[in-house]
C-alpha cells in the first residue's frame, strides 16, 4: 500500500488540474479515486478506495449502515489518471464540495492525499502543525523510550 507524507502548496490550473508533487506521482501512475472527505478532497489509490468501499458494503449488508451512505460515497467519487506531466483533474463538483479555489494545500496523510483550501487547513492547526505534532507525540507516547527508566 502506498504511503504519502509531506505538505505542499500548489495552484490549480485554469482547467482545475492539480500538479501532483513529484514524490506522489509514481504511486498514482495507474490512477486514483477522488472523494470528498471531511472538509477536504481525498485522493485515494484504487486499492485504498476499494478497501473503504468493501468495508462500507459490509456495513450495509450487516444493517450497520444505510444504503444511502454507500450511494453517496460511490456516486460522489471520481476516477482519475494523472497525465504525462503529473496533472490530475479535480472534478468541479468535488472542488466545490471541498471549498477549493485556485490555491490549495496538498497533504500526504499516509494512505491518502488530502487537498485543502489553505484557510481551512490553517484552521485545523491554528497554532501551527509542528506544535500540534509535538503534542501528539507526547499524548500518545510516540517519542523515544525513556533513557531514565528504572527496572
């Protein structure tokens, strides 16, 4: 499964195409699926989209999710393949749902890429992403093991 990391500032061209960061291009050469997610637009490798769709189908068949959830998830998705220059068309209806204008923030979020309006992105991390990450490392004990631990 592809892993995406990093944050980039980009501009959509007049046709609503996003130039993928070079580090992401090879991982999406065979195509991707775009879906609205939270307050952004997610770009998913096909295997990740299929994993999510399979999980949702199972939830529907077991009566734990409504069929309308599956309809919305699938009907709002859009299959895309980057062109030879690494540009990916973002459908107008998806750009509108995500509130995207010409300037965007592209963030690698492990199994997916998220495309954000810069103001929305800033509102997620009002005191800065680095400070937020530091608090996550502390809260979840993700730092290096204590060198002063006692046995």
